[in-house]
C-alpha cells in the first residue's frame, strides 16, 4: 500500500457508530469507536450501557488508498476535514484517549469547542494526562479542557484540584 497508515475520523449517520465500527472491522479495516459506560434510567429499572464517546464519529487507521473502501461502508458519511483535507489524528491523541478510558473511574464529557473562551492555562501533574496542558473553565477547580485540534472537539476531563498547576 502507498503511504503509511494514519488515524482519521469519519462522520457517521446519527446512532450508527457501533454498526459502522463492526462493519469496518468485518472488512478488515482497523476501526475504533471509543465507548463510555453510562447509567440510564427507565421507569422500572436502571441499566449501564456503552455509548459512543464522540457522537457521529468513528476512527479508522488506514493507508490513504483505503479511503474509498471506508466511505463505501453503509452509514459512513465522509471524513472529518481540517484545512480542506481529511484530518489526520495523531497516534498520541488516540493512545491518550484509549489509556484514559481504561482507567477505573474515567469520566469524560465531550463538548463542542465553539463558544468557550480560553481562561487559565494549566498543566496536569498526575495520571495518564501527566504533563499535558489544558484550559480551565467555570471556576477551574475540577475540569480541564484538552483540545483535540484535528477534530475541532474539546475533551473535558474531571481532575482533583491537587493534580493541576497553573502555567506562568
């Protein structure tokens, strides 16, 4: 295959993330749909379910020549673009998310980057996000924004205040 394998994000039809992930894996394409455990309440019971961490996104690790094969998957709409080209996600970003989701008390919420102003810049001093920098919002004691530039998304991770230090 021409070129080295890279991570890309694809847009999916709403609520098709798991189906597309399974279809891509069946086709022999390395695919990853990060999932988070969420407690859902029904009138008669509570249940823990796995939901996609990123709504309408699935990640693929492919050679550039495999893009057409990915888009021919039912439910896959298009590649996420950045500067008019399919956005390449750094291996480091994928590994950080995978590592964090493996932690026992992982608590991640995804928000759109739009509408938030950067305030206090901080550095994380503990855990898998150690030495990563982020921006604190809403009082800044518990939540840190870690930007995933290539996705145009922001990942909010809850930390104890003692894990953080302000940048000068």
